[in-house]
């Protein structure tokens, strides 16, 4: 059974995650952010070896300690091909679905906040980066952002099983996390199914 360790990585309420497969003494992380030392400690605590780093996107506050983590663990780094070239040593994800080298992890392409946004599913955990937060969604008005792609990515997430527990890239909401089913009920951005209406909501993200 997989265990998710949530790490307060500082910055703008950034979150880093270490996923432990204690039975197999393996671990991987999602977006080490500014918390490289904490990620390594979370893996080492139960005697696990950190094998892989999965990036939801390549913005600086999510990749700040990648080089530290890699130099101390030898972990592979995965990123969408549209953004991998900006992360030294990153391996472009070959496509959506289970990652062959770590079959417990499924990549779900979710552009919109950035051109190569990716969410990752591992068991009942869904790591949503800056695509989806508790109560909010990622901004699409940064360089490389696209409101229509974000809307389509949210529709893709909305179709996933409601039991999945979202683990966002920032702690912006009233709670640390929620099930996807709960989030659809409480997050008006995620629940919105009309693109025109969605566009009228987006200015709220920059207020």
C-alpha cells in the first residue's frame, strides 16, 4: 500500500510529496520544490530508496531542488516533453498512462497553466500540481498558459473516479486536500462545464 507524505516546501505555500512503497523499499516524489532535503529524509525514514522524481511542470518553485535530489539519490526525473528541455537531465514522458519504469504511477496530461502540465495518479492519490487546487484552479494568464486547454484539462480530471484524493501543488484552499468528488461539489471552477462561463470566473484567480 502506498503512503503519501505531504511536505510544506515554503515559497508560496508550495507542497512537495514523497510517495512511499514501503513493502518494496522504494519511493518517488512529485515536485520537490524547495524541499529537497525533506523529500530525501521522508524516503530514508522507512528505509526506502528514492528512484524517481515526477514533475507536474517546470516552473521554478516546483523544480528548485531537483538537482539536489538527483545528486544525492541518483533518481530519474520525468517531465512532459514540452517542458523537459528546461530541466537538466529530465526524461520526457513517452505518453499518457502508466509509466513503464514505475507502473504504479499514471501520467495524465493537463496543459493550461503551462504547455506541458501533467497530473499523476498513484493508487487513490491524484497529484494535480498547478492545474487544480482545493477551491481553486491554476492561472492560465502566465506565459505559455491557455484558458481553453485548462478548461479541457479540468474536464478530463472531472471524469476520473470521484474517490481519488487530490494533492495540489500549493495549499491555497480551506483544506489541505479533498476527494475529487467533493472538489467537484465545492470548486466552481472545476464544476463549470460551459467555457463562456468559465472565462468569466478566471479574473477571480488574479484578484
